[in-house]
């Protein structure tokens, strides 16, 4: 039965339920701990620097246009929030990548009905490190030039008004790329093949990315959303026809 065009929120919801099931809870503890430590550190930094970042992006208006400052200030606050949140989330994902890839592998076993309580193995987790770190480097290579272009746009007067919605759209797309890449990589799909697969399901991918992005903005809940997004993306992969194969490790 075909899934709805905007099925992303349902996948995220199902992923959250799945990671709370007895068979998979053990695989959530490590990424949850990593996420908690990273977010505490990054939130502390953001609180200390937020005001100066907003001031850096606000244009210097002539005196006769100062009334516009009250209109533009909320827009540039939103811009900084989107940039900081998205960058911090991406960094947390890079740090947690080996754990997320491991979780995606176990969720796929459950989703395909192969094992409802897969065993935990430190050796298996460590064996995934080189591949997952390499894949995160590939994601960073995709992200960095686009983020730099948006950052440059953010400093151009007038044009920077468009920066906030563009950051939002890019962030939504990157959420889909970030999380759906875990099951794709586990199944040995190349980066270009994975991107083609995602573009072929563009609206479903964007709806998943949007649901994940919005949920990550909710304090406290966002700690659970990252592993839930890994599980939800894996369900997306399985239900939308992503190829599956026996997963082996060196």
C-alpha cells in the first residue's frame, strides 16, 4: 500500500515508539548520552555568544531608516537561531555517527522482522567506526560549501533577508540527508546513489526532514528525537523500498 506523500511525521513517530521498545532501548543509551553532553556544551556557548552573533548580522542602517530595526531585528534573531541550531545539530550528529549507524543497523533488523532483540556488541560497534566516520566526512563535504554560500548571503545587505528561509529549507533537506544516510550506508549504497534515491522521494524526504527539524527545536524532547530520527529514517528506508542485504563487518 503506497504511503502518503507527506509521511515523514509518521515515520518519526513510529521511530520514537520503536526506540522505546524493550529490544532496542539498549542501543539508545550511548547516542543519548553523547547528545546530552554535546548539547549542554553547545547551548552554554550559544547563550554566551548569541547577542554578539545577532549584532554581527544586523545591517548598519542610516538614522532615517532606524525605524526598520524593530522590524528586522526579529528576522535576524530567527536567522541566528536557525544557523546555530542547524550547525550544532550537525556537529552532534557527526560526533554520534558511529552510535547512530549502529542503531540504524539494529532497527533495520527489527523492521525487516529478522530479530526483535538484536544483541549489543562493542566489537561490532568499533568495527563500524572507520566507515561511519568516512561517510560523515562526505556529508560534511556536501554541507560545507552550501552552508558557506548561505553564510556569505547572510552578510549581504537586503539579500540577507532571504537567508533565514533559505537556511530553514536547507536545514530541512539536510535532516533528511543526515538520517536516511545511516541505513543507506549500512546497506553499502554509495553517496550519489543515496542522493538519487532521496530525490526520487523528495516530498516524503522533506516532510521527514521538516518533522525532525521541528521536533529537535523542543527542549528536552530533542534529546530523544535524534535516536528517534535514526529509527524513523530506517523505517522510511525499509518501507519506501530501500534495498536490504545481510550486514557484515570486517
